[in-house]
C-alpha cells in the first residue's frame, strides 16, 4: 500500500486550486492520508515479531505459534532457545519462513500434531518441522506464493531446504541455515 499512498500524496501536493474551500479539502485529505500511513505503520509493527536481538527468533516463533494455534485442537511440540550470533536480518528471514510453514499447516493441513525441532550443529541451525496433516503433491515448478517465499528466504540465508510430503502423509520441512553469513 505504501507506494500507492505515496503516489496519492504526491498527486495531492501537485494540485494548486485557486478556490480556498478546495485548498481546505486538499489539506484535510492530506491529513487523512497521513493518518492512514501511521495506522498502516503501527499495524505492520504489531504483526511483526518482537525480537530483542536476532538470537531470540525461536522465542518469537513460539509466541506466534501459541497465538495462531490457540483456538484449534492441535498438540504442539517446540522448545525454543537462544541462537548466538544471529543478526536481526537473518532472524527475520527465519521467522518469516517458520511463520509461513505454520500458516500453511493451520490453513491447509488439518493436522492434529505439529513439531518443531531446532538444533545447533557445526555452525548451522537446523530446523525440522513435522505435521501429521493432509500433506500435498509437491511440484517444484508449481509452488504457491507461500512456498515460493519460503524458498526465496532460504536462498537469501544460503540455507538448504528440503520438503518431504505426499497427499495423506503430512509434511516435513528440513532447513539447514549457516550461522555465519557467506
């Protein structure tokens, strides 16, 4: 929405009406537009993870997981921990990957159990998620936007990503993330 609202603001600024009441209307429109900008910015902050340093990303994922799965009958297993030496930028990519996986599981899988196992090994953060839901036919060339976003973020992290799923068999994601930027 940002670019569209910025364009509208620019267009309003370019208008120079001769009549005083039209100047007042444009001024009110600019004030309302600024209010919309501020509300969108506030909403974006509310929706984003609360990270006090990149190492806290798994705790932020746990908060999101608890919030989104609270109203559904789902058994969840996850023990978050501090990830040392993780930048906030890399942490945000990890958060968004897991957010998308969780969202897909809640929206599509009809799972009864969901597990996130995260471990540190050989300067890598390995994250494995597993659900016992519907699964799906995974075709690399026909990914939806969510799976494509997961893949893009994994590439940005120089991470390996493996998706194991079949219809009726649940879904497993295995992500190996190097802790040092390459």
